[in-house]
């Protein structure tokens, strides 16, 4: 088997070397839409904010290919996405992915998530799950896809490696979800921003656009996902986007808590089960570490909560028991008999519980260590009059109340 593997490698390298000596194959015919053209003039960051289906991925994949052709063997390209699966399935192998668009120009190693271009340049596909993996590699070009959903710590680590060549550049494509660090990036002096809505791509089926517009047109979600708008704060909401700072890295933590706000039912129409992880640092500040909210059965959300408990080394699982009572803790105990659980019973309204936690944010005592767009959107859009069930918000409130606001009263007793 080893001999066969070596033969395949030798064949791939032989084809690669042969093509490097041959004329470049003509790229597939393509006419860029105006928003898919790289900005003119001097810049070090190109931020493409686009609605769903606006052609963001194809624009960036073709820019990466042109960079590889121009720099040849000197090109070193890092391609980042929210997860390694996203990088592979969208940026490399997706319908508009780099390898899909130019299959004859690459020797692609799927298992290593890397590729060699016929001109000798190197491409590495990485997810944002593990920031440490970005610590070390150097790049002539970085492409971050769906940047607003990526771990900001990984994005920041990647910037330290963007230092090869005479003109290292960052290109990023994303739907502008509520990630504060993306808005900060858009305002930096070296950034050029282009925008596109879903309607700006004439190649999308008209029926699909009409269906999306009928369902989401005029809504906040539609403005974000179709019109590529950064959503501003809602009047009457308890949180403001300016209070979030996803750039803050957590110090050593003295406590970590996972809070769960279970859904009352487990159907397709049910509310989400809010699952939030937060900790208290040695500096006394609070750090929101993860949002693992989901729509799952009781067994499903319980397993997800326990997985978060283990992943972050939590010392307490806080669970709201208004919906489900003893059955909630029983579900968790069935999976982990000796789990440290505190059961909470809401005796005050959502606004009364949430206001002290929002005040902690306003005082600069709470930080987000990653982009948490769904949570942040809910925090900044919920009002007491909205009629929504803000499950992520509720779980966050329980988590931070337990950590910072008051000693747990008797009715919060450990179970």
C-alpha cells in the first residue's frame, strides 16, 4: 500500500511539474458582477458584505486564483471559515469553491485540507475552531469566508502571519451578522468595503428570490441575510451592540457555569433551548465563552449541555425548571448521575431578571470571547413588548446572575 501511495504522489507531482512548464489553462468564462470586482487603488483589506447568494464566495475564490497565478511559487494562501468543514465544503469543494472552479490547476489533498497550484503556490484550508492552529503559518494572502461567524481569536491569530511578500492582503466575505469586530474592521483606514444584496445576482432563480422576499422581506432577518445590512440597536432593547467586545481573550477562570433554559416542547415549531457557557476570570470580570443553543429533544439538549460542561471544564450546570420541573434535572441525571446541578425557578418577569445583567455589560464587566451573532442579535432586538421567547437571552441571564449578581437563594438549591 505504501508503494501505491508513493506512486500516486509521484504521478501527482509529475503532473504538477509538467503543467508548471506548460501554458496556463484558460480559466472558465466568467464576467464579474460590479460588486465582485476587487477595489481599485491601494488597500490592504477587501471586505465584501453580501446577502445570501450574492456571489461572495465565487468572487473571493477567483481573486485567490488570480493571486496564485500572479505570485507563482511565492504564494502562500490561508483560507479560513467558521469550521474546517465549512472551509472544505464551501471554500474548496462548494459550487463556487476554489477547487471546483479551477480543477485542472490544483493538486488537492482533501485529507490534509491543502492544495498546490500549477504555478507552485500553496493553499491551506482551516477552520476557526482552534485559534492555536493559526499561530505559526505565514501568508501572502488570507481569505476569510463568513467572517462574522468565525472565532475572532482565530481571525486575530491569522493576522500575525499575514506578512509574506511585498503586498500581503486580507480579503473577507460575509453576511454582516451582529459581530462587532467585523464592523470595527470595516472602519479601519486600509479597508475597502463593497456591498451586494441577494437581488444583485441576476443568476439566481427568480422563483427562489421571490420566495425568500415573500417570507423575509421587511424583517430584520431579511435585512441582514438578503440586503446585507448591519442591524442597528432596537429602541427599548436592554442591550446595545457597542457593549460587545469579542476581541477580549479570557484570562484564567476561577469558575465556569453552563446555563440551560429548556424549551417547553420538542417539535419543529418549538422554541430553542438556550445553552450558554460563561465564566468568572481571576480579574473579576465575566467572560461569555460559547452559545450552544439548539432545537433538540430533551435527550439531545441534555447531551449538548453536558458536552459543553465537559469541554469548558465547568463546575456547575444551572438549569431553569419552570418548564418541566423535576423532569429537567432527571433527564440530566440519567446521562450523568453525579453532575453538579443548580435548579432555578423564575419568580420575576424577564425584564426584571435581565436588567441587572444588561447593567453589567454597560459597566464594562462582561466580555464575549468569540463572535456570538445569534445571541447578540437576540440581546439587541428583544424588548418586553416583542412577545418573543428569548431563550438564549434567558440562559445568559441565569448564567451571569448565578456568577455575579446575588448569592443563590434557597429556592435555587443544588440538586
